[in-house]
C-alpha cells in the first residue's frame, strides 16, 4: 500500500551484533507495514491484534449508523481487526451499531471485540449480579456469543471486592461468555492484588486500558507503567489523541466548539500544548505523515504499549490514523516529542 510507510528494520545486522545502531536509527515496533499481516501480540492472552484498536465511543452519539458502518469498513479494509466499545457508550447504542455491522458483513470471526463493562445505567458497577447482567446485555446488543476482551471499569466502583469481581469473571469465562480479562482505571495496588489472587486460581488481568498520550502522561508514567511491565500486561491506552487535540486540528480557542469537549480542548491550548503541537508538526513534516498518525506512532514507540484505542468521526480520519501503525520514528524523533511534553 503506497499510502503507508514501513517499519522494516535491519534485523540482520542486529542478529549479527556486528554493527552499533546509530542513536537516531528507526525503532522497530510492529513489523513491516500496514495490512492484514500486521499483528501485535496482545500480552499473554494468545490473541493477535492490529496495533491500533478502533474506538466506537462516538457511534450512536456524534456519528450515525451509516457513517459508523463506513468507518468500520474502512478500518478492516486497511487490515484492522480490533474494535473497542463500552456498555455505557450512547446507552448501548454503540454496541448495537457494531453488532449490526458484524452481522451484515459476516465479520464476527474476523474482529476482536473489546468491551468496557460497568457504566451502563441499567447495570452500574461491578458487583456480581450487575456484572453478569451487564455482560449479558452487551452480548445481546452486539448479537454475539462471546466478548474477546472484557475491560472491567473500576472508575465507577470502588466498593466491590476484587475477589468477588474476579470470581464472577471466572464464572463468565467458564460459561464461554468472555475471553481475556482487562482492567480500566485500575491503580497499581489493585493490579498487584489481582496478580496475587491469580496465583490462587482466579483469572489473570492481562490487558490494561489507561488514558495515556503525549499530553496526558503523569498517571501512567510511574508505578502503573512499572507494574504493567512487570506483569507483562498488554496496555491499550484510551484517549490516544486527547479528544482530538493531538490530531492538530484544534489550535485556536475562538474556533473550538462549546460544551465539555470544547472546554477540554481549550484547556490544552496553553504554552505546553502549543509546544507539543509544534514538535508534532516538525516530525510530521519529516516523515510526511499527518499529525494524528505521528501521535499514534509515539505511543507505539513506548515499550509497554500494545495497541492504542482511537475514536474516529469520519472515514478520512481512519485513513490518517492507520498510518500511525506504519511509521518508524527515529529515537531522536521520539525523544524530541517526549521532551516537548515535559
């Protein structure tokens, strides 16, 4: 595909150990380009994923059914195979739209379904009863028999014991309703507790979703990243473009829309945010790729990241985003972008 650059690395010289890499040599991340052959190992789940997961947070809210299906079509056309949604997105409408698409295109077996559970108004939280009902509700809306990766949303439930949550996940997995177990907004301490419980026979948490990007770094770059690395978790960061700010499209406070998202974007239009955008512009010019793609490439250059979750509003956004999985940033470019956000 001529649209995309490649990630080909000089593996022979590395294998021979006879040459010392220049500090600015390309960092191999996921393989030789974009397409159906590009897959990254999703931690220790045994699953293989395209290194960019299509987020469906806008489906049924800001994106109608027809456009949502067109976005999904475009994503799989370029080799994508993983879709992320949540039971709380548009009150379940997002799941329903994905389910319709999978059925109409006969795509269920070709797609890894990631579903965040715990925020639907009918079954809030992660207590055993609500967790089972929430999974059943998601399966019904999706028209599926199994969720490949269920992400347990701890942000709205601090009271249910982790032992009860994992015991329920064990029952759901035994019933064939879920596959791998993931976590959303888990603290390092809770991840350590989960691994201790896993040693006693409870299901392991194998995937971690934590908001992380060039501008939002503090919460992840610390103990959480250390624990994720030590436990070999597959990290699938959400908010990879920080509500669109890291796409480079929003640079003027006067032109940013009103509402919650507008306030979030305006909050980033400060000295640090502008510095990050300028660094992205410079690297984007060097690699001849969109700013959004460079933002994704920076995430993929972080050693603990398996596949960012990225929402799309339009087909052309997919074209830009998918390039992020085909860019090889040099070490110097990665360092430059990282410094801009310090």
